[in-house]
């Protein structure tokens, strides 16, 4: 029996009751398809010292530690493990500094992405990474999974916005990687190594992130309709080749359009529209819009609707933002996340539709297509229970195809435990050995989020 | 005695003669201030198999291997070590593929940066990283040092352009990290870990790099004159905050202006001009230019000269490109490379000028100021010999100050052996231990470029 009484938290709290363990042990977004287990305890850390005390206690008692942010993982990265302690960081939610003169912010890991962005905008800056979970996911979790989003197209994933990290290592020590400079060549880049490591190498307790000035001028936002998803994918590739450098290129298939119309009472698909593009150009460049319109028409766009009006811009972007809720209105969504070489986009979209038809799956095909990043999500009407066999087959064949065309089975959501089985299919054995050795360097006792990521 | 006869190179050549060992053992850009040593052999690799054979032989014989590209290091990263074999990769200089549909190129490590860029532009793309050594440095070396350049301001350092790597490990095995996708979250990011590791973790034998479409429209390029370097630095910071997102913001101090005028017969400084800004805006955005002009005037610009003409654009950019040659006309340049938080730019520039004056050094102060990256270079009239004591003091006090304001002693040139002594002053002891452990994972025998970087 673990003697929890000997764990001294300077500022935080420990919960041992079943209700809290059940609530924080479960991962909201994957609980239906992962085995439910109760962690032994949940720690609510309020300070770096709490994190250090927890990790040291876990090391001394050989207990697994699951770092947890805002509980929005969709690959089971942060749910409790049997016999583990869940280390919840959501109370460490202070923006410690916003420094416009350095174009950086310093934040605790529990700060929500949307909150940081809102604060930054008040001084003329923005925080670029914008995962779909932006209003509800935390910066710490975004860093742990190298989260992307719509703006990755122009501004990169979370990695491109993180300059420095404070990390509690598996021995309880706090270390600092990187800093406030935009370039840094002094050391092996351990900041980047931490990003996307899903809590398996250390616990992120502070981050220095880059803020960008809000671009000059009014963005142009548009909606374009295509006769087929294939043509839309070709259009995306052509826009990416045009030199316009748009800040958003989001695609939606017919199922997505129908789900949105039903959810919002809109009429996006009332004339049988098969595929939709949401795009934005965030610099008021002279020829950018006419170039994009010309490319879209060349690749079969039947209707293009553009605006600089703020109200209408919000409406168009809301289409994309609401797609998960629109899909989930029917039951639940099984969210996939792949990236492929840009030239394979149309082929992979076709394959996804073909497999959906073959296995009779309701496929919500959407994604950050300009990055080659697709979310082929399946709508299931049963809210609970294991994955239907046909759904599993859809996923298995699709991911195998993605690997075949040199894509990746995780683009921006991570591996967690849900995708662990796919890693050996994508990575060489020798790369996996190196990864295990790096894990061993950072976490010799194997207490940090074991079984996830690698 | 090493039995070189037992080293079988399938495609390459070995040179054991003193002349070749002297030529490739020396590092052109730092030889005057590093101890000259002869490596035992120089291998000219023509294939991955050659690299594997060399590394396996070195491992079996416990010989150090120094991977070497185009010999343009300025921190002594790739000169021969006593008892080592120099593994020169310059013959592996093929562009294996340019794939516009995927926006990638696949290259051997010896391909010169400028050659790749030229080839890419023929199909409407460009390779963004543009170190000052662009025409003469290799992609492999650029990756090994995470090279920057003028365009890092908008497009990031080399890291942002590298998607995948083939690497020969210290045991001779070839592994692949990353691939052709723009996002990839499957593994710990070993691609990024390799970038900037200066040949100490493996030998880069192939790279998949991202190409960007040439931006739409004619870039606007400009020259602006300032009464003081301090005001210029404030102007740079203000332009960076304006939301314009320029693609170039390069600064030059009075000594630089004088050197250029003498070298080129130009008249940049004939009215006593103290500080010069070279800038470029590569999207034809409506308000971008007027915004930049307004900001520059606010911060004291006395003259602004802008152009869209290609010939004049080349002339302006040549000013910046020629500055190293202009400085070197007097003897030699001791090149420094630091980055500081953006808000510290003016303070660090002032400090550099103050120290130059204190120690009577001729300071060529230039740099990619929008990135917070300065090159405070010293002109020495003696072409050879050890660093004068006063020059060393200038460097020591300046780097100490850079660390004090939370900057970094290497921004884009690497650490090599020349800056090794500064690493412990900048990094925590615990970070250095982690680095050594990672080195141990990749290179347990310690044969890869020992004594460099860490």
C-alpha cells in the first residue's frame, strides 16, 4: 500500500476518493473506446514544487505518473493508468508575462490556448497555434502533442511557436531548455525533443512561447464549392503552389456539409454540393485573391463567396469550427488524424471515400488540407461501446494506405495508446530502439506516462 | 598503426598523402585561430555505402570520424582532429529529386545550398534557408549547424525546411527520420534532434527538404539610413511589431558602411551615415510599404530608398551580401554570432559599440536584426596568428553580456570547438548531463566528431 500521507504538496491537493479518480482517470474524448481504469490518486498541482514533490514521491514508490492538462486528448494520452497517479496541471493556469517588446509570452502549462490568444490580441499580438480544441485545451497539452490547427498552414505547428520550456524531469529536478531568443544553436534541441513527447520524457511546467503581431489589413475569407472532393483536393494543391501563402485552407466533404446543415439549420448543401473549401488570406496582397479565385475555378469550383466583413468572416469560420459538434450530434465521432505528402492528397481522399463506402461507414472527411493533413472521422450512432468491426477495418485499411503513400499515422493529435500499434508499421526498428534509449535517458525508472507514445 | 588497406570503399576514395590531409584537415574559415593538426586520412565518400564502411571501420579501430561538408564552418566544426579520419561528403552532391507536387526536394548532403535554390526556382519554387555562405555551403553542413540567414526572419532557420533525414549512425547502420509530410507526430522528433548537432550524433547522408512556391508579385526592397545604430535597432523592433512580416531586415553599422564603400567604390556613407537598414517585403501587400516607411521615419530614418526594379533590388541586396568580403579586404574577420530577445537588441548593439571602443576594436556590426540575431565581427589586419588579447576581451565581455540579457552565444553558426567554453556558462549543468547522455545513446564509442558541440 502506498503511504499517500507521506506525500507533501506545498501548494496542491491530492484526491483519493473514487469519484474524483473516476472523473480525472477517464479521458473525455476517448473513454468510450479505452478500458476504464481507476488511477490510485489524482494530484492537483498548483506550483512547480507540487510537480517536483509528486514526481519524487512516484519515483521513490515506483508509481506511474500521468501528466494531464485539460483532458482533451483524442488518442488516450492522458487518462489514468492502473496503479498510477494522475498529475493534473489545470490549476497552473497563470499567464506569467506577456512581453510585446520581445514578442513572447511566458505561461504555466494549464493556461488555455484561447485565453492566451485573447490576452495577446489585447496588445496587438496573437498566439498562432489554433487546434480545434482551442477554447478548451491547454498550452501544456498542446506542447505535449505538438498540436496543429488551421493556422499551421502558414504559421506551423505548436513547435514553431515554442522558444523555451521549464520541465520537471523524472528525478524531480527542474531544468530549462531554450529561452526567449528566436534562434538558438547552443545545445542539442531538447526543447523540440520535449514537444510532442506526450508526457513521457518530463512534465512541462512553464513555457516561453512566441507571439506574432496581428497581420496588417483586413483578411479576406472565402467559401468555395466543388463538384467532387477529388477536384477540391487538386485545387488545394494548386493554391498551395500559387505563391499566395494563404492562412487557411480547410476542406469538408458531403457528409460534413449535411451534418453542418442539420446542426446549424444552414443551407450549404441544398443544391447537392459535394465538397466545400473554407479559405483565408490574411495579408491584403494585391493579386492574392484574384489568383486564388482563378486557381479554384480552374480546378472546378462552381461557386466562390468571399468577404472582408467581420461578421460574415466569423460565420464562414464557424462552419469549420462547428464540424465536430455537427458530427457528434448523431452519436459520437471516431477522430482520425493523418498527414500525407501534398501530392497524395486527392488519392488519399478518394481512398477514404472508397473505404467508407466499402465498409458502410459515415465518413466526415475534413482537414487542414493545405498541410496534407486530413481528419477522416467516422460518425457512430452508438454513444458507447467498443468500435464496430467495420469501423476498425476502415481505420486499419486507411492507415495502411497512408503508410504506403509515405504518410504518417499521426499528424497533430499524437500517438497516446490508441495508435501505439501503428508505430512499428511506420518506423524502422532501429529508430524505435533509439527512441527507447532516449526514453531511458530521461526516465530510467519508466514512471512517466508508461505505454504511451513509444 | 591503422591498417587502412582493410577499409573497403565501394565507391569512394581515400587519401593518405600529407597534402590532401593538410588541405582537408584545415577548416578554411577558422584555421588561423585553431591549432593545425593533420588527420590520419581523408575519405571522399560517393555513396551511403562509403559512409557506412568508413564509420564501421572507424568504430572497429576506435578512430574519430569528422563529417565534413563544404568546409565553411566558422566555429571549427569540421576541421580534422589528431588521429581522426575526415569524412568529406562533397562528392555526394546530387539533387535526387525535385517534386513540385509534394513541394519537396530530396538531396545528397554535398549539394550546395545555392544550387538547390537555383534548380527549385526553375520550377517556380525556392529553398528558403539562405546563409551568407549560400553559394558555397552544403545542405548537409547547413543542417548540421541549423544554418539561418536573411530569410529566417520570415521562413525560419534550416530546421523549418527539413522534413526528413537519412542518417548513418555510429554503428554504421542507416536510419530514416521523418519523411515528406509537413506534419508528423508519430515519434520523438529525431529529425529535429539531428539538426544542429554538428556531426556528433550521426552522419547525414540524405535530406528531404521543403520547397516553397515563389511568392506572388514583385518584392519591394529598400535601403534606409539612420542617425544612430540605437535608433535603427528600435526601428527594427517596431517594424517587427507592425504586422507587415517582412522577408528581410538586415542592419549595418558605420564601420560596415565604410568597408563597403571602400570595397565597392560606393557612396553609402559619404554624408556620414551611421547606420543602414536593408529590408524587403516579399508580398505585394497594399499597406505594407507605407506602414514600414512610417515606422522607419518615426524611429529616425533620415532617408528611405525603395524599389521594385529587379536590377536595383540586386544592387541593394548585394550590399548585404558583400559585407564579409568588404570586411575581409583589410585582413581577416573574426565572426561572432549571437541572438538576444528582441527587446534587448538596441541595448546589445550599444554594448557592442561601447566594448569595441573600450578595446579599440574595429567592429563590423551587422546581422539579421529582426530575428534578434547579430553578427558583431572584428576586423583584424594581421591575416594570421592567435587572437589579440584585446579582441579576446571584447568577445568575452560581449558574450557574457549576451548571456546576462538571456541571449544565446550561438544563433546560427553552431558551437564547434571555438565556443565550447561558453556552453557551461549558458546552460544548466543538468541540461549538459542530458546532452551527454543523448550523445552516449547515439555514439557510445564517442567516435563522431568528438570534442565538438557538447
